[in-house]
């Protein structure tokens, strides 16, 4: 995987590959195909398969503070590691040599897990080293974007090592992958030269936390989450993310998100508060590790009705119900489409207003014809 303009991660072929490898790529690549949702769990067209739904937060104040919301993902991983359920965590963190970018790491201690806490709103390819990770054996947890987990689930259909060595897959609700140019836009607005950046945080250290650039001389420039995401990063999200049918981590064992307050008004509040996570346990393995973490006191959780998620995540609900209309635009313009069967695209579309769907159909056709995909 290589960074290509304007800052997206793209595959680059460097040598001939076998037919078997080509088939594995075609059947696993999340750009081409999404993993079908589990039909044995309860199913919601927006929020995916679920066995239990909660809001909560890490009881360790440092974990809660460093996380993007309530620190639930980090708390679950630290509990799983400390109890021996897993021996390592495969995830991303900031690149020390390029702090606005990401690298894939293998963490074996709670401190290493915590060092990777917080959202990283720029290109990442956590599966680029999956062959080496599986070759290590043992039991690892994988943390990635919904599309990364989808790809790993699809890979498991061809590679038996996945189910043997990855007993826990965690994800989060994803707003889409911005290009690296989005970070540069934030730095420009902060009046911070890119070459002067020594550390960069997208979120965390509070909820929702601020984007923060630390320069080599120790100065810190900050920007609110509403401005950094709403004013800059969201404008750089790639087109494939806008037709994503599983931005909620439906293929994961557990998916977490911001349990925003204030959705009754139609849009959540981003005022700084103590962090609170939305936690969706999707598999039996997810339920077991979540309940164990709560019983051990690592998490404080309360049950939540699935319908309440609509108020916490209205943007996710809107995108999902419009996927079918946007795919229709690709059909009308003879463009290729991903295989999204099994992710409730049609069911979600039935919840869209006709005028809303029509606007998105026409708008997407216009984007394609103008070359703005």
C-alpha cells in the first residue's frame, strides 16, 4: 500500500502475483466487496448485527481521557491482554517519523495500547502486514476501520490462520477516510508549517477533544473537533466511503462509537464533556469479553435500546439509507460498483424519503460526470 495524491492509501503492484493471490485479493479487498452481516444475531439496517448494546466508559481515568470517546476500546483491549485472552494487539498509531501519518504496530503491554489510543483521521493500512502477523502464531486482537475488519473476515474464508490466531476483532463507527491533504488544511488554518510538526493528535484527551499540533519548539496549536472534522477533514473523504454500506463495523466482534448527547435536536452536541462510548457487542465472543471487562471493573456500562442510536449517530443513519441511491447513480453512468450484498442496503433505503434519495441520485450522477468521484 502506498500514499498517492491527494493522500489516500492505494495498492501498488511491485512484482508478478499468482492466480491464487489475485483471487484472494479480489475476494477480500473491501473496496470491491463487503463481508456479509451475521444473520444469527439481531439485525438493524443501520446499526448492523447486535447481541447487546451499551453506553459506558473506561473506569481508569487515564484510559478514558486518552480515548476518543469513553476509552471503551482501549479498556477492552487492556483487559483482554492482562487476562491472557490475547497476547498482543495489532493496530495503528502515529508515525514517529511523520506524526500526521500512521504506521501499523504490534502492542504487547497496556502502555503500548494506550499510546495508540485516539482517532487517526488519515490514511491507514493495518492489514498491510497481516501475513507476518499471522505467521507469529499465538492469539491477537485486531483493531481497524470497518472496511479493514471486513477484509479480514473475508480473508478468513481462504486462510484458516485468521480464525485460529485472531479471536477478537474490534472496530468503530467510521465517518470515512479523509486524504492526508485534510491534515495539511488543518495545519494551514492553525498557521503551523508542516515541517515544524513534532506530534499531531486528531482527537482524545477529552471528549470530543481537540486536534492538537505540537511543534519542534514545544508550542501547541489546537482546533475544536467541530472545526477540524466539520470544516476540514470531512471535505476530504474519498468517494468509496460515501457508498459504504458498513461504516458501523458490522463484521467486528465489538464496535464502538461516540455516544453523543443532544441528538434530540437533530444534530449532536460537541461540547466538551466526560467521555462516553457507544458499545455494540455483535458476536458471542464480543459479548463474553465485554461482560468480563465490565465484571472486572475495567468498564462502567449501561444497556441501551437500539433505537436510541439514531439520536447519537444521525449522520451514519443518513449515509446508510442513501447508499442505494448513490449506487443507482453508478449504474446509470456505467461505473463499477462494490458487492455489498448481505449488509442491508435495500432495507435501509426504504427508510429514506423519496426527495432525499432523488437528490442523492442526481447529485452523484453529476459528480461522476464532472469527474469529482
